[in-house]
């Protein structure tokens, strides 16, 4: 395995992590902003109010995007494992 191949594998892994985590982080961010706007307009300053909607949003994102995320991870792993004989040279 040369250094170019190692850098490419690392780059692909980092991109995959960003791609897989984006739906959960995006929905969590959106729900957090909505709860913050709700708290600001109603002047309810309870710190724990934001946690439950965010947890539910992340769970919903996992349920909706789970098969897609699993497919990406399986394809990446399959690609790494099929290229393994070429890396040993």
C-alpha cells in the first residue's frame, strides 16, 4: 500500500462519516433552532426543554435515513475488503 492509497482511503472514510452523520445533525440543528425560537418568544428559559425534541428528531432521522446510511457503510466496507488483495502488494 502506498501513501496515496492510504490518503484516499482516509479521505473517503472522513467523507463517509460526514455524509452519514449529516441527516441526524441537520435535523437536530433544525429542531434546536425551532425550540430556541419558541423559548425566546414565550420567555420560557428551561434548559432541559430542548433535549427531548432533539432526541426525538435524531431518532426519527435514524429511522428514516437508517437504510440509506447502512447501505453507504456496507458499500464502503465491501469496497475496502475487495481492494484488500491489491493493498498488500
